[in-house]
């Protein structure tokens, strides 16, 4: 029979802990489960090999027998004896490696004759479904308020609520909306990454917004009022006389809502850009000339 190493099958060292054996088995069983590999002809055999290795190594008593029996499995008379009595002489060799050959159904002759246990213990383990990853694009205006969007998953429409204040690159989890579980296991989760598209004049930095507002030269010099459109509606701004180009003001609480606490908002910072007049009439030019002489 072909030499097969249970430790090698699970990808672990011989002195590995029982917990590590359990972790290695779960990882491999999930990866090679036939239902997840429908186009892989070898998946069924690999899965059964993994189950057999786990059946022996996860049981401290069976693992001890496995480690003790060693390479003497090749002796036919000892196999026959093990098959008849199920009590081989473990005293005859110590600290040696045992290997077995997998038959068509995936369990070695030695394994069945020695332990005589159930065949598909691993097949009864519940497997959690696969997690799904998705990306959702949201406009900055939409991200400003809590709203709902509909996603299509596996042909089904799923309506999700997106809290106000969601940030670019932020990821949220929808529990149970991933792939279906196996053998009664729970569904996986759906992870949604958000990409915030900005087609507004605002720039966002965290919960603060930044906006550049143009004002005329006359308004900058004499003062006045301008009405601006914010994401939260129109706001009337009072411009102080002699406002300089690049001056900034802060509108407290007019920024972006805080995620899952939309009653609180950041601030809106406005930078004034003084726009110089163009296409002046001769009279206007004469007036500027007169001003320059004062």
C-alpha cells in the first residue's frame, strides 16, 4: 500500500497541539469540500483523506496508537492480526511514523481494522457559508442623509439602509447575507465597501466640508449679503466690508453628519474668492483711476 502520512495530509508537524490539528482540519475540510468543488474530480477523495487524518489525530488515544505503531504496518501478518483483534501490539515499536493507503471510499484498510469507527464523521460537521464582498457607489449628496438602496444578490433584491455620514472606503457587514451554510451551518456574511462619488463643489474631510464662494469686488469692498446652496439647504451669508481675497469663515454644524449620529454634524468652512470685474466701461475705468489717485 502507498505510504500516507496523516500529519502531512493536514499540513502540520508531528508535535503540533490538538487545537492546531482542529484548526488545520477545519480549514482544509472547508477548502476541499466536494460541494464547493463540483468540477474537481479529486475533491471527494481528498475530503475523505482529510476526514480520516482528523479522525485519528484529533483523538488523543488514537493519535497515541498511531504514533506508536510506526512503520510496521507494512507487515501483512500484523495487519491481519490488527483486523482480527483490533488490539495490535503497540509495544513493538516506539516513536515511528504510521501511514496507510486509502481505498476507493477514502479510508485505509488499517484504519478500519484498527479502530472500526464511523466512516464520515467529518461529513456531519456544520460549515459556515462563504462571505461575499461587494462595492457600492454612493453620491456625496446621498451619503449626507440616511437612505435605502437595493442590491441584487443571487437574483434576489436586498434592500439595505445606509446611515448618513458613511465615508469613502468604509465597510459594513450584513450578517447572514453571504453564501448558504452547509450541513445546517450558518450563512456567511456580506461585506459592502462604499465608494463615495463627489459631483458637488464641496470638499469633504472627515465630517467637515469646505467650499469656495465667489463674491464681487464691490461686495468685498462695501460688504453685503450672498446666498449659498449647502447640502442642507440655502444659507444667507453676511459679508463684512473690506473682505479680503482668501478670507475664511466657519459655519458651525453645517458640515457632514457624524456616522450613526446624524443629529451632530461637522462644520462648513467657506473661503471667499474675490472676483475682479471685467469689460469695464470707460466711466468705470475713470472712477477706478480717480480712486487710485486718492
